[in-house]
């Protein structure tokens, strides 16, 4: 059986006042291997990640505080009483 090809997915967060923005999720072992977003001149923090097809739960860590993706409409409850954002990657 052929392995599904990974797809490039872009994540971004608008926060011109942030000093440090990281993407954490099931694809980074959460905080074990966070992905650092790059700050753009327009105040948007951005990164592109290759993900396997399927559902992926994630959140942003902004200056040490958990933050949701305002562009994400799908959420799942997490074990900490909050919600994780869900990105559905098409095959």
C-alpha cells in the first residue's frame, strides 16, 4: 500500500504585539517539538508545515499563553478543559 503524500499547510496568526509565536499540535508532540512562526512586516506570524492527510489538532503558544486559531471553525475538546483547533488535510 502506498503511503499518502504529505500536503503543505500554512498556519498564520495576526498579532503585531507578540514577541514569540509557536505552533504546537499532535504533529509536533505538542510542546516537545514546537514550530516557530516567522514574523511578517504586516503583523502576521506565519509558517508552512507538511502534514499527512487526515485530522490534526493544534494550538498556538503566544508569549507562553495558549491561543486559538481565529481562522479555524472546527474544534475538539482537549483533556485540559479547553478546545483544540482541528485542521482537516485532504488526501
